[in-house]
């Protein structure tokens, strides 16, 4: 019962606050999650709630938080740091570590030694889509989970391929799981909720926003053992995921493309300007770099260790 009270308190806090909120961090440094929420609900703490809650009174916010947590229980799972399967990689987020994760689907939470992040351009070429699908399917065959966002282009192609290979496909979303903007996105995320896993540090109702996308780039990088950028132009937002991977000691890799293609200039620039970023052309390259970077701490998973969906 105590564990469940902690889960509910963390979820309500996660619904009220943005990840990394300094007021919440300070409160949790000296109080349990249950006590922290009780102090807030009693009006004893001055705080800034998520932008979506602007204009609501404290009782209204707390009432909506309770209802949102009840709804989340109906359609998914709330994962907290006290759980055994809390992703170890999130420890590297430090001040930006979320108080909980909102998930939907039967898949396993990714752990660094079991998972690889694949990112890339939204307006991808046929070449980029082919490579993304090929790499994702190959990683699944070797027992790795494929992690990405649900964005169109490279990232959605990679997750589709992972699902088709009957492996672990995990989408890490920069908004609430309910914030699906198109019929195509809804169909795709419904498929993931049936056979893979949707994960978000942001609760239901949290809309897509630039700062949330930037924070999600950090989560995409640190949840796994390494990031591969498959295809990206010079200013692609997905390059932030690779930069975060480098900063946090993860393997960082890029796939080269045609020198005539503007859609690969971001990959080529990374390879030219940062010696920490490795060139990869197939699954064997990726696995070799992961094993080299993290062995013996994060070895390639054996078949029995492979995440399941």
C-alpha cells in the first residue's frame, strides 16, 4: 500500500509540474513524494504549474490531477524511480529526471545495455527509409530494442520495422500520450500500444512544445546505450539527440549518405567535426561500437536477456 501511495503521489506531481522544475526538486530533496504532494495540496508551497493548468485554482488542479492519474491507470502504467524496471539511463538526466513516466503498451522499459536509439530526418529519402528499416530489423534480430520518437520519416520507419520483426519497439514522446495530431499518428501509436511501448515524461494534456522537444532529445539519448543518426540535413532537430549521447557518455554513430544529398549533410558534418562520432554502415558496426564503448558494463544482450513485447 505504501508503494502505491508513492506511485499516486509521484504521478500527481508529474501531472502538475514540468520535468526538472526546481521547486519540485527542492521539495523532494527534503520530503517523501507523498508528503511533498500533501504540502502542495494544502497550499503550503508556492509553485508554477504546467502552462496547460494556467487559470485553475489549486483545488481544481489537484482534482484534475487525481482524475488524470485514475485515467492513466485505465489505459497504461505509471512507472516510478522506486520500480525495479525504472530505466537506469534516466539517472544521467540529473536535475531533469522526471518524477514518473507515463506508458502504454505491453513492451518492456528500455535499459541502456539492451537498447539503441535510431533518429533521423522527417522528410527522409527512399535511401534513408530503407537504411532505417534495415538497421532496425537487424538490431531486433540481434536482441536489441529499438527506441525512437513517433515522428514521421526515419524514426517512424525504424519503429515500424522493429514491430514487423516482432521485436521491442519503444517510442519516447515529447508530449502527452494523448496528444496525437493526425489520423496517421493515431493509427501508428495505437499499433505501438498494442505490440510495443509508448513512453512519455509528460502527462496527458501536455501539448508539443519546443522546450519539451529539447528535453525529450536528452531522454532519447540517455535511455539507451547509443544513438544512430540515419539521415539528417544540417539543421535537423534530431542532431540534438546525438549531441546529448556524446555529452552523456553514450555511443554516438552516424550513417553516411550520398555526397550529393542535402539530406545527409548533417551526418557528414558530424563525422567530419566530432571524432567521438563513429561511422556505421550496418548492424555489425553498431553492435561493435556499443560493445567497445560500454564493455564490460553494458555487453551485447544474450538471447535470454533480450527485451520482449
